[in-house]
C-alpha cells in the first residue's frame, strides 16, 4: 500500500509548477492579463497570480483560487492538473 511518505517534495513542487503553467496557458488563451484575473478574483494586486504561475518563492494557488480561476476562465478545474 502506498503512503504519503512516497511523495517527495520535488513531486509536489512539480505539481505546483504544472498547475501554474496551465493557469497561465488558459489565461492567455482567453486573452486575460494577470491584472484582469486578479481584479476578477477581488485581489488587490496581480502579485499572487504572477508568483503562482511561475511558482516563485513557492507561492502557489489553493483550491479556492483554482475554483475561482476556472470559473472566470470558463474551463474545468481539472484542466489545470493535466
């Protein structure tokens, strides 16, 4: 049986990077800037979007962010994990 001990920090980092890349891809496909997305999410600045898309300083999107982004970009939340 697998346990969470089998998941490395690198595995998790790579997942967050993949999610950030996919959020950026769908955002750009919709022609939406980081600022426009952040404003639609009621954030005060695009800092979270910018950092999480690049996984800068290990900043990443949480489930609520991904749900909101999927709604705004009119895509399925699962698209961010592919």
